[in-house]
């Protein structure tokens, strides 16, 4: 059988390491499943998910020029829902009423400022916010110190 990227095939686990598992796809052809590709959940100990000699379905992710085959067990699993991100949906509202994101769909973007904000305006707002936070912190610390002094002499 000719192995190609994207194929889902069965193989036998031939070895387990702390970073992944080796799976024999056909005689003389072995690939590796990285620990991050073993299950849809976080895997701390791969031996809790796989055993040597176990038959598993894997998806071929890549075949390197050197012949190394990268495999995934979690991508070979059938999708349970048409929307795989539905598991992140919480609460009673329907998916159409709630924004649903997967952890990998986030891309950091700096907060948007109005077009008219100059650097000086932003710096001024930062200083004002910073001063307010510092004064709130000082007030909180002073109230803590004052309450411990009012309590009288406590044995040390």
C-alpha cells in the first residue's frame, strides 16, 4: 500500500516514549504520533491513553524527505458535531446567540484606539489611569495598617 498525506490508516503501537508513540503502519513503515496529537484533551502521561501492541487509527500528517512519517490519532477521530468548537459553548443560549471560539482561533491584536488619538493623548490617559490605581492601592494599604493598629496590642 502506498502511504499518502491525509490518509487514515490502522497501525499497531510498537513503542511509547514520554514525547510520543511509534506506530507501525505496514511492515517496514513506522510513523510517530507526537504526544500533542494523541487525544483531543491535554495528555500528561501518554501511557494513560496508549499501550504497546494496541491497534489505533491514525491520520498521516506529513511524510518527510528523509522518510519520517508524522501521525495524529486525534485528527483520525470522527467529528462528533458539524462544529468541532461547540464544546466551548457554555450556558443556555443557542450557538447562534453566543460567540464561540477555539483556543487556536485567537490572534492577538492591540486594542483599537480612535483614529484621532495621538501618542500624547494615549500617554496622558495612561498616566491618569496609573495615578488612580496607585492612589487606590495606597488607600487600601493605609486602611489595612490603620485597622491593625486599632486592634490594640496583640501578643507577638
